[in-house]
């Protein structure tokens, strides 16, 4: 994933089709990762690019687009307002919008996350998957990908349970699931998980349908739990994920603790973006390096101090 999120998959499909259709300018409404991928792949493909993001995104996501020299529009508003503006721009300019007029191709790109898992599990489907939900497209296309592999005979059919993860500060899909609704009530996002902060998700209702028919769940977690999830994955697996991955891990933990995922099941947690992109979210929770002089005694003193600190922290945990 050259731009460090799964969006490289969806954009490579969308922009391949954009070229075939003769578009010379490509665009998207993005929560950050999609803009990074669209700008990068447009640069590689020799297409003009203008991408739209909410103005309050993390520095890594802004830099991660600017480096490819697109026109970057930072809109004063949330993603849903950005998206609305983009629908109007798509109507007035003849541009290919990855997630608007090219959306069918973009969303098919997410099937590769289903294909890849089946292949990596030795041409078998897992028992359960947990994936983050923003618009709900990734979730529903993993489902489609699994079913297509069954249809062509590459894997045996299985009732894979589908569980979705949202941040409490933007959880319209989780709420619809929990309240047994067949419609999404849009909401205004307020969470550190900005990449999945879509208050009016286009494919939200399909995600609810899939979770229901596969006997899965859709859960939400607080920002504090998301940070814990990021740390847990880093400390136990050596994977530094962004806030969307922290959401997935926190929901996975919650579902296991609630007895809704059996630890003996083969469960796949989709970690869809890299932690270097959302440093602001985690900076205050990872401590500081020990700055020392280039002398052995300075090292020994610092080491002793850090061990004492560790012991004290453990004592506090035990109390
Ligand atoms: C890192 C990351 N994971 C997951 C998603 C969810 O994508 P979808 O809109 O397909 O639900 C996004 C969306 O932007 C994302 O950036």
C-alpha cells in the first residue's frame, strides 16, 4: 500500500477505469486516506487531480496529499459537507470523482480485501471478520468478494459472520443496527477516528443488512478505547495502526469480552491504515524517549530510573 492505507486498492481500480473512460481530471471527497491515494495514483497515471478534504485533518494526511502536488481543497466543514459540495462540483465540471461518479469501480476495488484473506488462509474463508465502517463500502465489498470466490469454486461456502466497528463519536451504522432500524439517521461526527467519521454513510444500510444476515454485530467504542486498541495492537503484534485500526481492535476486544466472538474461531481483523498518519491521536500516550549523555554512567542511571518507574506503575496496577 504505497500511501499506507487500503484506499490504494480502491483508487487503482477507479483510476484505471477513469483513464479508459477518457477523464483527464480526477477528484474525490475524502476523510484523508482517499485523498492521499487519489493524488498519488493520479500523479503516477499522469492525470490532473483536485481533491477535497475537511480542513481539520491530521497533519500526516494533509502532507500525504500535498507531496503529490494535487490541487488540495481543505473545506471548512465535516466530511458530509465536503461530499455534498463534491456532488455539485461533479455536476458542473467534467471530472471523474472516485467515490461519486466512479463509485461502482472504486467500491469493487475493496473486494480485493476479501480475495486476499481467502488466499492467505490457504483458500478458506474465516469464521468471523471485524472491519471498520465509514461509508460501509469496504464491509459490503469484502462480503461480495467472499461470495464471488465461492461462486467460482475457489473456496467452500461458509457462513462467515460479519462484524463492523465504529467510533462512538460517529456511529450512525452501529446505532441503526442496535435499534433494529432499516434506515440511517445522519449525525455530526466528533471523534479522533477522523478517517471513518462519516455521519451520513452511503452504504450504511447494506452494512446493517450484512451484519444481521450473517449473525454478526456492529459495535462502537470511545476515543479512549480506540487509543487503547492502537496500543494493544502495537504492543502485542508490532503493528502501528491509525485510529481506524484502533477502532477495529477495540471492537474486537469488546466482542470477545461480551462472548460474541469465540477466541477459538478464525477471526480476521482488518487493519486498514498506518499509524504514522494519525500521530496527533496517540502522541500524548506513548511516553518520551530517555535522553542521556553519551556516557555509560548516564545510561545506567537512566535505565535504573526507568525500571523503578516501571515497578511503580505495576504496583499501581496491582493496587
Ligand atoms: C483507514 C480507513 N479504514 C476504513 C475506512 C472505511 O471505508 P468505507 O468508507 O469503505 O467504509 C476508511 C475510509 O475512509 C479508512 O480511511
